[in-house]
């Protein structure tokens, strides 16, 4: 079955696109660290994390796409090919720990044309299993069609 | 040891973080993130696009900015901080990218101590590929 494309003209503004849940798995964070190469002890070692005053191993702040982008891509189906990630705003709340169960709510806040390019603004709010806000995002994409 | 707000000096430069971008890193990031867009991982497809070859996910280079920032701060989290990120130019396999930054301003607003930092990723030709304005909370 072919996914029908969500074109710029069809996007309702504002609109809610539901939420996605993501468990911050130890293996996922280890894979991220292996690729990126930031081996700060707090991201890999529970003892180091406790000594630094955290309750558990932290996910690197740079790993935010695992929690936001994946939710956006899954929540908004039919994204036309050829799109570009133009801008991103991030507001960090309480630190994300390995083992957290995160819920990211996705909404489209705005769309506009500028220099013949189609821009779509997607907002996300990510909370942990305690209901604390861990991350607020505002992603501006150039829409493919 | 975490840096304190009082220690920061306006104009201070963050220690840079440099990395060689490789197609292997791009492919591995695609596996971790699930983003297998052919512009990143399929040289045959990418050859016929406006880029003329594969480009790295912007997120990979951006992560070096986070590393430079947290290394410099001496802490592992960015609790209460805000970042505004703009992707300007693509990074290609074979490019050496460097995360750099400087402290632009310090302010105390409603009891919150904030440092405004300008950070960026540049390639080996000193072209900026990503720029980040960070409002770091202390």
C-alpha cells in the first residue's frame, strides 16, 4: 500500500498529531555514543553519574533526535520526499535518564511561504514517566511538496 | 568540575571539538536513528541530486556542538537551557568538522543566571555549516 503524500496545501494549521512513546534503552544510548564518540562517564557509568549528583545514567543532550525526530516522523505520515530540516529550537527541562519512558506530543503550529519555499513548523513537548517536561522542541522544515 | 557562572568571561572561547566525517559514521548513524534517507546513505541516488553526492545528517555534526558545550561546562546536562539551531551548509564525507563557540553575553533575569553562547560547526574551509545560539542556564 502506498502512503498518500501530505502536501503543504493539505496541512491544517494548527493541528494535533497525537503522541509517541519511547523508552530510553541502555543499548540505544550505547549505540548513539559509539557513533558520536562522546564518552563522558555520566552517559555510560551509573557510579560516575551518582558521583556527579545525578540519580542515574544520563542520555547525552545531543541525543535529542532519538526522542523528537522519530516521534515527528511517525506521528506525521506522508511527509513528501526532498524535505530539509532548516531550523530547530530546543528547550531542555529535567535531564533524561536511561530507563525513562518518554512521551512526545506532536503538533503543527504554523506553515508559511518564504522565497517560494514551503515552511512547516512542528512543535513537540516531551515528558517523562513522572510527568516532568524534559524537552520542548520547535522544528522548522522546508516541505518537499 | 562544573564551571560556575561567576567564572565565565565574555569573549571566552570554548575548547573546540573536531571530527572527520566518514560515510561509515553516516551509515551507522542511519542505523541508530532509523533515518535511511538515500541522500545520506545511497551514493548512486545522491549523485543525481543537487548535492552531487551523499551528505551527512546535520544531527551528527550538531552533536559535536553539544559535546563542546557540555565538555566546557563540565556538566552532563543542559537543564533549563535553550538552543536555536540553523542548518546552513551540508557536511560531506571526507570533511573535517569542528565545533567552536564563544561566550557572547551574561545576564541575570528574574533570579536566573544565563550565559548566551554563540556556537557553530565549520568545515576545513572555515565555512559555517551549522550555527547555534545557546542560552545556557546556571
